[in-house]
C-alpha cells in the first residue's frame, strides 16, 4: 500500500535504523541480507562499574531504611531519575483499536525488572540479556517488584527503569514487602514500620515520602502478608498510609489484598468490608485484589461483580480496584475466566492487575521467543489489536482487548531510533563505537503505539522486526 510505504520510508530515513531484511526492503525497495549478530568482546567489556565499588540500586531492611539520608547515600547521584513524568494524551482524545476497549480500564504491572533484590547496577550492564519491556502503551502503573527476607524488604526502582517509564508517561512504584513467616517474615519488622515518635507520627511514613521524592519515583506498593498482627496494627497501618498522603498527596500508594481490618492475613479476592478500609478515608489510592477470583471454587460467587458494586456503593472508583492475575508460571498460557472480568460490551468490572508480567522474559527459551510472547501477551496472537478474540474460553486473549493504547507521543512530529535499551554493538551517527554487549533502559526510545498494524496489499509482505546488531544510533 503506497501510504504505508511512505510512512516506513519517513521513519527509516529520519532515524537511519538498519533493520531486518523485510524492513530494509520496505524502506529502499531492494532486498538486503539479514546481518548476523557477529561480534566480539573487546577489552572495553571490563568496565569499572563491574567492580566491587559499582553503584547499585537501593534496598533496605526497616531499621536501615529509617537511617537513610540523602547526605549519606554514596550512590544517590546514580540512583536518582531526573527524567520528568511525561504527560500522556487523555484517553478521551484517543480512538479505540477495537470495540471492546474501555477508556476507563487500567493495568498495573508488578514486574521483576531485575532478576534479584540486591546487587542490581543502577544503570545497566555489559550484558545483552535484560528484561527490556517495551509495551508501555498498555500499562498505567509499573510496580518495581522485589524484596526478600534475606536481602531487603524495601526496594526502590532502579534509575534506568524510572527513566524509561517516565519517558513513556508511566508512573513507577517501589515495593514494601512484608513476607509471610514461611518466607522469613518477622512481626518485629512490621512493628518497626508502625512505631510512632513522641508526637504520635510515623517516622517510617516520612521516610517513604523522602525516598520517593529524592529518587524520583511516584510512590509505593505495600504488600503486608506477615501473620501475627491484630486490629490495632491494621489501624496503625492505615494511619501510616494516611500520613504519607497528608505529607505529599501526589504520592501513590497501592495496597495488596492480604491484611484485613482485624490485622489478620486473609485474602478476600474481592473488595468488601474486610479490606475496603485501606482505600477509604484518604488512605491508599488503589487496591490489588488477590488472584483466586478466577478459580473454579470461587467463580460462581462473581467476586469482581461484587467488588464493582461494593465500590460504587462506598464512593470508591471501581477502576482503582485491580483484579489480580498471577502470570508468573505460564504467562501467555495462563488460564483466566475472562467472562468474570467483563461487564457487557466495552467495559470491565474492575481494572487489571498483573503479577509477574516479566514472566514473558523469564519463561522464554531465547530472545525471539521472548519477543513473540510479549506480543501475544500484550496485544494478541495475531499481533493486531483490531482483531479481537470473542471466544468465552479461558485461553489468554491478549490485553489489547480491554485497554486502550495510551500514548506519550504528542505534536506533529515523532522521532525514534527504535532502541529497546540493549544491543550487541553500539553506534553513534552510523559509526560503530563499541563492540561489547550492553543494556541500559535509560537509553531506550519511545516506540510507536501501534505495533505492528500493517495492511499489506497485493503481493506486499512487510513484516517488521528488530535487529540488535546494527543501528544508526544506539
């Protein structure tokens, strides 16, 4: 189609990207051999930041968190993000790709952006392999998931993740993980967090505000699953959240459906009288519901429909309630009773919460497999959000069925190097300046919101893909 060909020529010439053979054909009209990733490790692949003194992303136990100060944080300059949160186009001004997309439905992704809690470099490594997420248009909030009883239970997002998320208009939350006793959780840790000072204030709450504002991220996801607490502890937890919001109302707090108003750990899998208190009275902004609403033994209770009705009856936005889906084990093979989420045409009972959305990377056998899984997970098996699966079975339908593609692209011009934040070589103005593998999500570009919507006509068979060995910039 002539219009499509002109579009690709404009992008290719303006960015100078060297892409796959099919995309090169689309740009220049002549065949080109796909360049093999043939590279060698050079002496420069032994950088200083692989030494013991390398700056790393922050993590703490509660007592150490309370001791933190910007003045004594030797790695602060590396861990701060200075990329402002880009304002996205209002969903009201965007056109849905399909008739099922709801402009109010949101997605929060809890993702293991790095493989562990401790020892994560602040900004990339000399390795190609990295979870370089690039479907930002489908999520509204990213939770940097981490925390372990053996390393630290309070985790800030690494700076490269904040940078890339902000460039795409997505706020980022750190994690406060209070684990079950089976995973090393301690009541003393919770008590330390909830301890008041002489003025009846929570020093931990003030520290939550200071760290988030200093590092440059938007708030915290609180996962309280430690057993052995009571109603007073639950009341203090709510009051701590309220203090955070009072000190800085712009900070976001998301609460996980585990602790009840009585202080017990009892997952409700819905919004009800047992857990709603944590999102009322200027406490948490949102709640992530536990995952069991879709299981056979609970399905007939229609817990998401009940959550929607409860929210409306108690002056809570049902789209600030997120139906949790655990995709860690099976990602695109995760069975879900989607009919329990759906609410007629073009609506859902609640928003969508994804636990371990990074499973498309950790479960993949190779890089191509990862790219294919990502496309099927976020868009659908056909990689086209216009083509919706209307079946009522439990197979993975692709999240583009429910959520609008949001965009941080505004104005009449759009420039991109199609950089995902990793590669086998590094280029500057068409010249290869490094032959070492690399990843740094701070360098990732903003990608087109609609990938890959392509209307081939006649004998055209354009099929774009990414080449990680050759580029113009990056």
